[in-house]
C-alpha cells in the first residue's frame, strides 16, 4: 500500500494547504491518509460497489457535458486536485481494507452458534456481535467481540485472539466466556475460564487466567479473582447470574434476552443487585424477582415493562 501512496498520490501537504476543505473535512482526510500504509489488500470483494462512487466523484456532472462548454472549463469545475485526491483516498481505503464477516445474535434468541473455519465454536448471547476479518485460520485467528460469548477454541499453533472494546484475550486452546458491553455502567471486559488458560491484556498490563478464575479488565485496572465460573456460563442454558451488578446492567440483559423494553427510575439504576437463577422462562419471571429484591413494583407496557417506586 505504501507503494501506491508514494507513487500515485501527492504529498499530504496539499490537504493542509487547500482552501477548498473545511476543518472537519481536512481532519477526516488526514486521518485516512495516515492509515493508508497499514491497510492490507482484501481481494475483489466490494470493488464493484465503489467503482461508481469513484467515477461519480471525479466525473463532470451530466448537465455540464455539452458541446458549447470547453473541456478545460469542465475540468476546472469538477477536476480540482482536492476532489480527485479525496476520491482516490476514500476508494483506496475501501478497496484495500480487509473485508470483515459479521455475525449478529438476535435479541430474544437465547444462543446463536457460530462455527469458525479453524474448528472453534462461538456461542453468542442475545444482542452480541462477532466480527471475523478475512484470512482467519489461514493467516491469523483474531476476532472482535461486542457483547458476551462462550468460546470453545480448537488447539493450534497460531494464537486465538479475542479483541473487545478495552482488552485483548489470547489463547491456544480452551473454553472461556467473554463479556464486554461498552455501554454498561462501570463498563469492563470480563473473562471467565472453564478449561485451559488464557492471557488477558489491557495496554501495558498482562494477566494469566487459569480455570476457575475470572479476569476483569477496565481502564483503571486488570484484576484476577477465583470464582465459581459455572454460574457465569449459565446464560447459555437460560440462567441469570449477577453479583453486585448495577441494576441498569441487569435490565439491559433482560431486554436483550427477551427482546423487550424496560424503563426504570434513574434513582435506582446504580443500585447493586445480586441475583442467580438457573432457568428463567420469561422477562416477567425475572422482573418479579428483581422488583421484590429491590423493593419496587413493575407493570407491563405497550412494548415491555416499567419499574416504578412504591
């Protein structure tokens, strides 16, 4: 990619000096320009989709192409350096970026099973997303996770890496659970190990996690504790398990599990809640237990439920 950038595109100085760009446009283009050398070729996928974008970005509008308009004038109107360079940068960034396959777990569906090319399997919790970049198994074994999943990783010489919003977990072959919801209160990546062992890293901190241990990674710290990890895998069989979890996070989990909407007073959302049940069949069942535990009431609404103070 560096060859194409140096050979076909001018220095980035033209972006800094151009008067045709707003500050936000200049900043966005400079960011993409800086990323170009690190992009990898992704094959032919997607090229057809961007061809029309490239052409429309650098081709004169149809209404301008008439015999009475000199060609030089057309180029003055549409073919200025910034327009051409911007189109080329965006096109190269799209074409040369690796393609990504994304698996989504539908809210309301307990488990979505994903089989990867290396033989590993992933059980996605409702509302979760798993992204797999082109070349998995052949060149790497790296995935990105948003949400929660149980991963059963096939042993192999190439490390299996799970990236979340704030941490990275590396294994060679094991079964473990990763929970990472960036929008949660006190958001953190939680890694629970059932068998084998994994390495969890956050910036310059690294921790080895053994079976029966849980690692919690946040911006502030990376902590490993002993725990009954079987409870943390229970969601895949319909169970709920929370230890001193903010009520807001518990309600989020109920929403994803049963595909409902739950409203609650802001004054209770940060209250800690401990709750464990091996099999829950409905949102109403778990909400009834939660309401009784924290001394509030609940009622059905048009699209879900509402918690309210007594």
